[in-house]
C-alpha cells in the first residue's frame, strides 16, 4: 500500500486532465470513457455492480485491465457494494491470469482528492508482471509502471555519505 498526501505524477495528470475535460465539455471524462468503450465493444469486458471493466486503449503493461467505479470520487466514497464489485472483478482477473500462467501482478486503485472532485472517479488498473519461475528476473515495479514515478530505497544524501566513506577508506579494487 502506498499513501501520500501528494499525488504521484500519473494521478496528478489524471486529476488535471479530468478537470480540464470537465471544464471544456461540462461532462465527466470517466463516464465518457466507459460509454465510449461500451459503444466500441472491442475492449469492453463487463459491468459488475457499480464498476465497469475494460482493457486499456494504450496499455502501460502486459495484460492490463482497467475499471471505473461510477459516481465515486474518492476511496472514502466507496460503499460495501462497490468494494464487493471491485473484489469480484479483481478475483476474476486474477483467475484469468492464473489460467494463462501468470503468478505476479501489479494493481493500483486510484482515488481523487479527499476534498472531492466532480470530475474524478475512482478507477483501477491491474497488469501482469513477469511470471515468477526459476531464474526469475524483475521487470518494473508498480511505482514506475502505474504511477510514472521513480522509486529508490535510499535518500541520495545517505547514499552519497556512504560512498564518500567508501571512496576515502576502502581499497575496493
């Protein structure tokens, strides 16, 4: 789980573009997206309760599936039925991933700002990663793929301090 008071690059872009769309078209981008996918039918999968499921027009990863929760702006707006529909959809997607021999995946549930936004809707993306098998190799992690953010495990200043000491004292060759 990743929670932060500041939106990641992709979330910030989604929120800004949803607001821009709302200002220009007096409509909700997410509702329009769902209706467009339903009409086109090629990528639309199904509706489960208050959620609409489809594959991505421009995938960020392998076997990407997306869902939009209608009329829910933030995670705090979700009710038990919404959570059940999300869980059922994710369970079905994971069952399909298993059937095609993938055992590793990334999932993100995007929320609008907690103050609310008429233009944003809770949405999710789920995609497979390289299957974990002997000699498994990591591909890219969720922050890079699903948030467009680089992630590091150490502050650059801490890394530099350790390397200064290493350069100064170690005979490393």
